[in-house]
C-alpha cells in the first residue's frame, strides 16, 4: 500500500513533476494547489512605488549605497540584484 498515489486534481501536472524526479507527496501537493504553475505575480511595478518603499526593499535585501540613491537608481539596483 506504500505505492498508493495520493488524490490528485491535476493528473498531467502530477505526472510531469514525477517525471522530473519529485516525490509522490510533493508532486501531489503542487498539482493540488490552485493556479500552480501559472505565471504572473500581483506585485506593484517599481515605478508605481514610493522611494521610501523602494528604499525599504533595498534595505531588506542588502543593497549597499541605497541611502544615496535616487528613485531611478533604486529601481535599477533592485532589478539587477
């Protein structure tokens, strides 16, 4: 009974994940996640954010020299990090 396949909502995605070497459990978890594998985030564009928001994000990921950067420079640094 150890080889029992978990209940799967998206069989095609499950099989593709198994072919890539994922375990049965992990493949099932991913295949059962709504919208799994779809691209496109809901993040706000850098240009629409405030300089303070960009500064905080740069601080969180450790970009050096951020305190002297303009908004445009922060955007560039975030995109290239």
